[in-house]
C-alpha cells in the first residue's frame, strides 16, 4: 500500500482536472480559442471547483477498495451498490453506456454481467486509483481493473485503456515509469480487438520521444475538433499530457484542456496521473483550496485517502442520499445555465 500523500494526490489531482475541464466540455479547439479561457482556474463558477462524474467514480472506487481490497469479486459487488445509489441521486452528465449498465444492476443483473458493449472512457475514470492503491503489488492491478471495467463496459478496448491508466498510475506512484516495460505488459494482456488502442499508444510514445506537444499530437491523430469520449482517443491524449509535463499539474491540464472535446474526463485522468507522481504536497495550494464541492471536497477526499491507507474509516461511508440529490439538482441547473451561455458569442 502506498502512503496517503500519493493516494490523496491521485484523487485530488483528478478532482482538480475534472473541475477545471468541466466548463469547457465538448467545445472544439477553435471555440476554446475564441473564449480565451484561463486554463489554470475554475471556470464553471469562478474560484469554486465543482466536480462531475469523473471525480465521483474515482471516489466511489476508492471507497469500495477501502472496504474490500483483498477480494476483487467482493470489490465489484460493493462498487456496484455504490453506483446504483449514485445513479438514483440523478447525477448530471452520466455517460449513456454507464447509465444503461447501472440500470441493468438495478434490474438484478450481477456485476459480472451488467456491462454493455461500449468503448467509452468510464472505466479509465476509475482506473488510476486502483493502480496507486496496488502500486506495491502490481500483480493485483489487472484483476481489479477487469472487475471495475466490466461493471459498465465490456469492450476489450475499454478494458485495455483502463489497464493502461492503472499501470501508469502505479508506476508514477513508485517513480519508476518505464515506457517499454509498460507497453510490454499491455501487449501481453491485450485482446486482438484492442489492437487499435495499442497502435495509438505506440503513436503516443513515439510522439513523446520526439518532443511533440500534446496539441500537435492530437492534431496529427485527426482530433482537430477535440478529444472524444472514445477510450482509444481519451487514454493516449491524457497519457501524452502527463508524460509531457509529469510533475507540473497546471501545465499538463492546460495542455489537455486546450485540445478541446471531453475536457473534464481527459483532464481528470491527466490530473490523477500527475497527482500520483507528485503526491498531494506537489499540487497547487490555490487549486486545492478551491475544491469546495459536497461531498467530494478537499477535506473529504483527503480523509478518503487516509482510509485507504488504513485510517479514518468513517470516510468510507456512503454520502447521505437526500443532500446528494439536492446537490445534483442544483448542479444540473448550473450546468444547463452554463450550456445556454455557451450558445452566445464569442464564436
């Protein structure tokens, strides 16, 4: 088990990325340039970091790990119940595949059969914390990633993408990321149907070796309108931003958000990798202070990290349902207002 600082860094870095990217989700790169955003701050409500499903999934996964890190099957059962009640509280912006899978859970499907055929990026949102939690015992990572992924997504590309993030996060927490060894482990476990993702990861590693910027890499891959929620796009882009600026959260997030598209998810994954690399103590103090959402704010996430390190087990409790529902309804109203604002100039 790794120290609280790295666990907290992973969760908090992801939350900062999620909150920063949220205001620019689904904007093209051209529209982003017209808005001229400050990519080093929170844009949904200036100065206030509000998080979305990316942070919530990571924290729910961490809670399930805190309850049963010795048994992947039991872990899947606990996470499945957390996701059921999470959906019941009407979260904003839930992915279609994830929503369908959780409805299947409510209908009585077991966690091993609830996933739908999709290569969306939901499993990658939950993967980094698995990697950091088992950084000292990396042979356990794949089993937990498979269970987490198949809860919602059954496409081999989703599974490999989540594993790529988990193994990278584990190596980041150990300070020993070796691109060749990481790539070999992925190739060893990749199903034939995941060959497209492996090819894009090879492109990403070659781009890093050549010193190419994340923006130039995404443009060369043909993602001019933004990085989509397709895991074959999301994972290489997020990894590129992290490997380009592995210890500089502000720079890594600015690079990935500036590419446009599914910016809250790409920034959350990037932020979790940077956080795993530098720990909580290496994250910007101002950004941490700005995380004042409920229930997943700086204080609660730090307590959750301590619980995974064997302390403060109260943080593993499910958030109260009624306040969570009210928070989500208010958050949805804010997101709708912000969406209407985006219909106006500048274009």
